């Protein structure tokens, strides 16, 4: 851990101005950032502690949706009766992540920004374009069991490790931010993350100092919701493949479908072609297979993660059966 | 008053059977009882002091520096920049003296030294010392080191054909008997398969830690070590000082599993730094460094050949293992260890070869040999039963030997078949269905069985027991308790023989100023150290009888009182200015004239998800025999831990080496997957009554490792029974099962 300076933020406006000028990182739960700082994967000059800002509430809006403060702990969000009743996929995704202790500390805003668990990103002795742009990617040609098969580039094959953001992607969440100039910004989650391309160190569209203050969920979706997570041990492991699914069946046909995937790509993955293959169709194995084809058409394995491609296909088909079954 | 033989030494070499045990004739009735650990309250209240926790004045904090090439020579180490950082005291290295790698257990020589020529990625090459841990870590992580890299050997598959025969050593690497080829030819049923197991790490909860203090040319090292008596000699030789100038204190050790048998690099680094700076230096390994630079269990490739006649009697057993280790290191993973004696069969071939790789040292990890060897042997036995079409327990019954099939000596005690039969009854084995036929929703269910076996060993061990004026007993030995329950069982043995409440026995462990004990390893701790305590107490009984003026056999000791001759006298009134005796046990002819081992049977039920290939262990049962059980609770805990290890071996644990530089890739507990609570279902453990009069005066055999032996194979065999898919490359992760599962 490099020496850093620390400021406690009393209000969001001051925090964003401070961070914009100083290049500080925000810290709330610190469940990911502190680990990375100890390893010197992250070496911020300054931390702005936002944990005391009044962003810890979950509020219902008139349109039926929820506004979630960025500091709401994962545990609280998972246990909120409105979330359990109307956004089951989100509650289940949260509970599939980390451990009870970590969920008590981890926050909604911070969890959106959790960094990859690529083995090489964590080891500063190895080349990693995400950690040290231009140094190369050790995961390509190395061990890459947990890494991505969709959306990769020759510069980076890291996965986004989260569960909560996958559910939020399926729920079409909107991320509300406060920018350094005091403006608020509404960013649909589909626009929030960036593909690695040749700048894998830039993971989101957030600008310097821009602070996530809230996440908005639209009114609850119709249909059945599930979160399926496949992993290497029964708990406390990152997803090999996960699926957040919301599917409505009406009159024997799929009326709507929202499917987001974890463990496969550098961001919570969603592909309109998957849903297009489903909507308007009567549920059948052939239709599900077509959806899987659409998802995996451009999938590329890197050796030890090749199995994710057939695994994702199997899990998607089984999940769709579950979502469209009685 | 005289001391009545104070200072007696009671020695015993196990050259003949020891049919009588004071543990049977004594009256306190505490031996075997499932009493709580006597050190438990200290541990849960933070009062048990571990190596890194000694609060000494003026401690400087060390952080170890690792090599970041797989092979090459260090050409420059930029100490000056680091030394200029705030709080940094010094950057210290001594290329010739620093340990290249840890030493193996029980060795009295120094480990391989010399780090300038880097032998593996992660080798410890220097230590940064600062006024705070954080400052030392910061400087160490930013230290710039230049290397002249050289070619290395990093990939097992690439070099497997260059495997070499190990040098002759304590465990013979080769055994050939009869003619395996001819036996296989004659066999009606044949299995010829290859199993592989990966490198593993013990991942003990407490990382390796040393706190070194020099005073008047003598070193005290507070360390996290399993065998202080030999560790002390290793450390002295590494540092070039005489052994009487080195004291090791390891009063509490947070798990070892073999990784702390010999000294590791942090000890010598701390000792050198402390000497140079003239102040105490603490060096605690980061978790990642434990993975990089301590001890791994070797990966193995094991060819198993079994040939049986029409009735299922084995006539050929072949177990050929290829392991890996660093150049110059003798240790090989003795995967064929239990194959030597578990089943009958005249034509036998058991071999071990080593591939030299520039990987982290391989050495002992819980049940070295059997833990991975029984994956192959017990998997192949399951395959043979399937091939013949008989029940796997029946196959084992038909191959139960009357004597050791190689050494042609009797078993001291052996209850393998009763363990299998009792387990079968309790587990519901009779309900097992044909492979791949028990589907419930998206899950396939199956059950599996495997034998457990682990050689029993006795090691030279000494202990001193004294009784003070209050009638309390004090046990002193440098034996360790690495979480196994040693404090408690030594207390129970003493309490039983001296007739004391357990509260009146105070046990002091892990200090080399005390008599040298066996240390914790190879499941020998309880039998060896326990016997030394037994012998000391036996001598004390003589002293007490003399003080009472009665014959020793006519005397009963109970609840702190001496009862004989129609008198009942408080022990405290007889001890005068104190009594003490030393006990010494040594192995003898009994381990050559008898085959001694602990046995058991593992049963596992698993469910395999037909969509994902995920495996969930639903329940497990282990039935074990290990002679006398000294404490049913700590014994059960040992077996639970072993079975949990087995689940990890079967399903999740794999230390991955990057084939480009040998680097350990998954070097933290997030990515090196030990089982978590959700992976471990209700585990049941049962002990069958047994006494072993050839083993030691306690009639107890080793128990710390038999719980892992065969556990993974039972899970693997259950997966086969569930799915009909036989995967032989461990761990059995879901990707390996997918191809064999039904189309979704």
C-alpha cells in the first residue's frame, strides 16, 4: 500500500470537486479497493471517503420503480421486502455474491465498479494492459479459466466479476451520477460499461470525479425472474457463467425477455439478438437453441476457458425452460 | 526429604509387544473422553500467543521480496531507492545464506541455500525491514530487481518423459515382486488406467511467520513450526551457529498440514536481519507468498494396473507414479505407499519417478502418498468391481490379505473389512443403484466407497512430567499442537495415569528448551509424544508409591488422592519438594516385525447437476480404526478435517502453474479453492473399538491423516455412480464432466 492522503466527505458536491481536482478515488465499503491497494494494483494518491454521505436509502417512486442510494449495502438491498417481492432477480444475484460479511460492507455504487478478478491483474509482476496500459496481456496464452469469451480484445480478456450488476442490466437500471461541475447525469446501465478494445484500463464512461449517487430501477417487469450462477464451489467463488433472466409468457408465446450474463464478458453482458430470437415465439428447445446461437455466435475461447461456451449454452437453454415453464 | 528418584528417566524402545497399558488399569476415567480442548478458551479469547503475536520491544517489521522470474540470475537489486523511503530501515539480503526453499520434515541438515541463481518464480531473495509493516510492504513491492533470465523447465507434460529415478531413501521408491506383465496376461479382468492429481497447497489459516531475537549470540525464534527439535538444527546449520545457540518457540501453531514441518525462508531472513540490525525482526509471509514459496504437494500422474482372476482375486497390482520437484531435492510424493499393503496379489510393481521442474518445492502435505495415491488405487478398484460386475466392497473382501503381501509380516491390527461393513450398514450402501440411473429433477445422485489406510509410525520423543507441591502436574516437551488437540490428549494421559482432574494438569509445548518431542507430522504425534508422557507418568507412579510406602500395583490414583493400604492421602502431601521424571520412547523392532497402519472406510453421496456438471456432496460417513482413541472429540475433529480436505481434493483444489514461467497463478484464497461451508455437508464419523499392543504403550495408532486417505476417491466413485462418467483427472471440476452428461 502506497502512502495516500485521506479526506472525509461531508457533502457530495464537495466530494466531486475534490476528486476532480486531486484525482482521488472514492472509498465506501472498501471491500475491493483496499485489497487492491495492499497489493499495489491500485495506488491512489488520495481517497475521499463518501461513506457518511446521505445516500443510504431505498425509495419508491411514483412510477412504481425504486431509487437505490449508492451507499445501500448489498445485504440491505438483498433483504429489502420491495426488492424481494418485485425484483427477485436482484435479491438473488446479491445473495449469490461474496460472503455475508462482505455483503454487509459492500455498497451498491461500489459493487458496480468492482474490478476484474483476472489472476494476472492481481499480480503486479506480470504484464497486464488493464493495470499497466501497453504492458501486454498475460492471460492470453496463460491460465484463463475464469476469464471472458465475449467482448474480448487482443489487449484484454478480463471478465467483470459482479453479480448485482448482471441483474441490474437485465432490469434496465439507470445509474445516476453527480459530475464535478455539479451536473447530474442519467446513464442507462447498457451505456455505462465499455468494452476493453485497446484501452482496457477504462472500464466505464464515468468522468474524473464523477460520483455514482443512485441507481434507479424502472417499475417492476412482468414475468418470471431468476438468477442462476454456476461456479467452481458452492459459495464464495466468482461466476463461471451466470444468467439474470426476466421472461414473460402470454398466450403461449414469449411476450418479453430480458437476459443478462455474468462470467462471460468484460461487462454484464446483454445482447438484443438473444432476446429477438425469443420474443414472439412459442417456447421450445429449438427457439432456446436459437437464442443460445445468437448469444455465442462471436464467442472465442482462450484455452482453459473454452468450456464456458458449451456451458453457457446448456445453462441458457435450461434457464429458458425454467423461465417459460409452468 | 529426599526426591525419591527425582529426575528418573524411563525409556522404552518398542522391541516387543506392550500388552498391558496403564490407561486400562487406571481409575481417573478421563482417557478417551470427548472433553473440550484445554487450550480452547485461550484460543477463542485471543490469549493463545502465535508466532507473530509476541509483543516484544523495539520490533522491526520485515517484508519478504520475491523473485519475479522463473529462472535466471539476479544482476542488480536497487536497495538504495527503497532505503530512502520513509520508515525503511534497511534492505537486507545474503544471497548465499537465504533459503532457496524450505526444508523437509525431520531433516537435521540445512535446507538448500543460495538465492542469487533464481530456482523458481516467487523464491524469497531479500527482506525489507521498516518501522512499520506497511512501510516495509510498500518498499518491498516497489523494489527494483534486475535479472539475467535463463531457460527454465516449467511444464510437466513437456518434461514428463525425462523423469528420473529418485535416490535411495527412507521410503524405497521402487518395489518389484513377481512379474506384473505376466500377471496382467493371466488375468481375466484387467484395468489399465491413468489418474492425475494437481499441485496443492496446505493453505493453513496461519501464514508462516518468524520473530527473531538475538541475545548474547543466541537466537530465539518465535516460529510457526511443527517439529521444533529438528527445525532448530536446520536453523542452526543454515545460520552457521551451533544448535545450542538456537531456541525455537512454537507454543501455538495455526495449522500446518506438512507445510511447517521444516523451516521456511522467512525464518532465516528474519534471523539474518535481526542480527544485522541488532533488534528483533518479525517476518510474516503474505498469503500469496505462502503459495509461492513454502511447500506444495506434488502433482502426480499415476498409472494403475489391476489384474484379477475370474473370482476377482487380484493377481497383478501396478502403481507407477510420476511426481515433480526442484532439481536436487530428494523428496518424491510417495503415492504408492498404501498400495504396498492394502490388498493381496503376488505380482506387484510400485514405482516413483521425479520430473525436475523449476516450480515451488514439493514436500509433505497431509498424508503425503496416501492422500493422492488412494485416489488412483481406490478409483481403479472401483473400476475393477464395475468391470467384473461385483460389489466394490465384496471385491475388497476377496482381496483382504492375511499378512503384508510384500514384507510377509503380520498386521499389528487391521479392521478394514469391519470398517467397510459397518459403514455400509450405517450409510445404506445396499440401496446403491446402477451408475447413472438415479435422476431426481436436474440432479443425478450416486454413492461411492473407498478404503482408508495410513501407515502408523513411532518417532523418538521425550517429555518431562513434574508434580508440584499443590499436587498439580506439569508436562514439558517441545512437541507442538498444530490445532490437532495435543495439549488436551497429553493432559488426559497425564490425568489418567496420575489420577488427577484434567484441570490439575498444565501442559507446556513448543519450546526447544524442553525435552525434544516427536513434533507434529505423519500422524505420529499422539502415539509418540503421548508415549513419552506415559513413560514419565509411569516413573512418577513409582515415585509416588515409594513415598506412600506401598507397592505400585496395589496403589490407586484418583482425583488427586493416593489410595492404598486402607489409606487415602492427597497427592500434594506426598510430593515433598516436587517430583519429576522424564519419559523417552523410541521405535524398535515392532515396526519391522509387524505392518502397522490405521484403517477406515469412506462413504459419500453426491448429486451432479445434469445441466452444469456442478457436484454437491450430500453426505459423507467415515468409519475408522486407529487403536485406542485418546479423545473422541478431538479425534472426530481430525477426521472431519481430513474428510473436508478430501472434498477439496476431489472437487476444487488445484494449484496452477503458468507453463511459461512456473509461476503460481492462483495464489490467494479467492482463487485457490478450498471447500467453504456450503461445500461441506453433514459429515459423520464413527470409530470402531481397537487396541494395538505393537504400536506403543497407549495402544493408539495415528489418526491425523487417515481421514483424508481415500476420502476424495469415495467422492469420485460416487460421481461415477451418479453419472456413469469416469473422470480420472482431479479435481473433478464441472468442465470435465460436461461432455459425459446428457444433452440439455
